C-alpha cells in the first residue's frame, strides 16, 4: 500500500508545480467538453507509446488494460500527458496487431471493451489523453471486408487490389519478394500485399484517381465509434504513405513508403480528419528529404494532422540522430521526436541526446514504454529465438529469405553455424527487441525504485520532460 500511496498524482511534484493543471480534467468534464465542442488539447504533447502485447501472460487471461492503468501515475509524474496504444483490435497477429480483423472491437486477449473504457476513464481522470493506432493501408485477410470481397460482393471487391496479371517486379516491404499472393479459392487471381501476405492492401483510389467513397465511409464510422462512443482523444496513423501506389514505377514497390510524397494519402487524411479539430492526431512518415517536404504535406498550419513522426530518423545511428533530428525540428517544429518505438530495437540512446533534442523546443515528443527506466534488448535466454521471430513478421521473413539465399550460394547446403550467424545479425536490429514480454510486477517495482533514486534514468528524463512541458504552459498563478 505504501508504494501505491507514493504513486498518487497529488503527492507528486508534477502536479504540485502546476505543469498539467491546465489540462487535468475529470472524466465528466472531458465528456462535457466534447459535448460543447471546446478543444482542450495540450500545447505540447509528451507521449508514451504502449505496446500491449508485451504485457500478456501468454495464456490469454491477462487484463492488459489494468496493467497499463497501474503505470499511469508514474508516467504522469514523468511529464507524460498522452498515451498512444499500439493496435488493440482483434487480429490473427501475423504482424502483431497491425493485421486488423475488426476495427470496432477489442482483442479479448487484452481484455474486454469495458476494460478498455475503464482505462480511458482513468487516463482522463489523471489529465492524460488516449490515442489509438489506425491502420489505413491494409486489413487482415481475416477481416469481414476481405471475406466479402472473396465471396464476390462488388462493393468489397473494390476495397482491395485484385488482378489476374500481377506485376512480378512489384515487391513487398518485408522481404523484397513478390507483393502479390494467390486469392483463396480463386485460381489465377492475385491480391496485393505491400507487407505480409495476410495484410491485404486497401484500394483507396481507382485507375482514374477517384477516391473510394464506400471505404471512406467505413473509416468515418470507425473514427466515430472510438471517439464518440468510447471517448478516445485521437489517433496515430500507421504508414499512410503506402496508400500512394505508382504501379508504373516498380522501383517504388519495395520501399514504397520511403519514396512517396503522400499526395493521395494526404487527401484521404483530409477527408477523414479535416472536420475533427478537437482530435489529437499524429502521422507516421518516412521522410528522407532534406527539407521535410513529406512532413509538410501531412501536418502543419492548415492541415488536419497536428504532428508528424518521422520513423526514418528513429532508424538512424545515434551518432547521426542528434544532428538530423535537430535540423528537422528547426525546419518543422511540429515534428514529434521519437528515438525508440515498436519498430526499432531498444537502442542505447543517451539521456544527453534526448535532453538536447528537447532543448530544441519541438512541439511533441514520444517515449517508448521501458525507455524511461533504461530497458535493454532482451537476451536469448529472456526471449528465445522461436518466440522472438514469431513476434516480428519482418524479421521472420528476412530470416527465411537469408537462409534460402545462403543455401543457394552453398549449392543447397547450410551449416548450423551459418544459421546462427544469420540469426544473430538479424536479431541485433530487429523490431522484436522492443516487443519482448515485460513482467509488469518488475516494471512497477523498477519504476518505484528509480522514482526515489535521484541519479536514475527515470528522474533524469523526468527533469528534462517536465521542464520542456512547463516552458510552454501558462503560469497557474497568473490571471491572464
């Protein structure tokens, strides 16, 4: 009970100095605000990404939302005013949740919809916003839309890319193999998957460039469901650049998101969020330009998206990260700074780098759960190879492709030593490092330990983050 008392917001410096008083509302006040149409978005977003899969018990009996809720006071004390949940929808988990089979339900392995609602209420009670992940480029092949498409329903056939003459030079993003898979029970027909073959690409535009209004209406319903019925405060949009297809240019197939300027996908986003200024929105982009032109297309003055998260920067070596992030912040203050995520390994990013980035005064920053206590990549003993590669479709596909290539080079033979070398190389930088299971009891204990240790990673980041947020908050003692 003593630890729980220490974690109540009233006892923390974070609340006492007024950093979040201007946005702290009860659940009732939040609901009344939404009814009145008033916007209460914080000026700066200090976000924590949560990957729910890491908190499962492996038996499908966890209430993951309860575990996440227990962490909220520590994150609030850290300066976090926004929680971003990686996908919590039902999914066959071929790509660990980013293959969604139902956009309007909660995966029962995390808990029930009521548990999710309780989590949102508790977050709001602490003055924290909740963002959900929204995948616009593809659905699971288990989604009802895809099943109806395979049954011949013309409306849903138009939701996906089907062809009898696939472009063999159009490759997927995960392993650089064909992006076309055979349609079940439809001999000679293929569907497009820019990522895993169980992630069928949605067809937002026809050959003449006309927007699919039926698909747009379905996603409008999804957004209304979570914001109006379940009081979610906004969304993080997953890799929308992949929507922009240029089939005449096969060089864009493999790294499609890295080369798209976002012209078509930005139109989709405008239609979905242009009249929803009350929502907090951030978009994942891959902007390799030297002028942030892709970021500018999606977010900024007059755009429906508040913040852009350049995933390309987070994939750079730490030696280059400070300079590249700093240059981007100067050009684009609405960049959301994120040095770790579910798509990176747990890099040893120094606290000094993060502090210097916050001194550049970006408008948003996002930490990844565990980053605040300095979690490292898991060892093989902690996260065995079988489970490791099962949790990361990209790494698994790369492993299989690398083994087959080595066999081809060796005339059909590969030694165990060569396999081990391939595994170690892929594993060192794989996304699965950040997706490892986390013992919530250990996590809470480590947070409690570091909270009272002045020299801890937690307190170093707390000082940097709360100071950064406070610099742009109004003086609570001021009458203006």
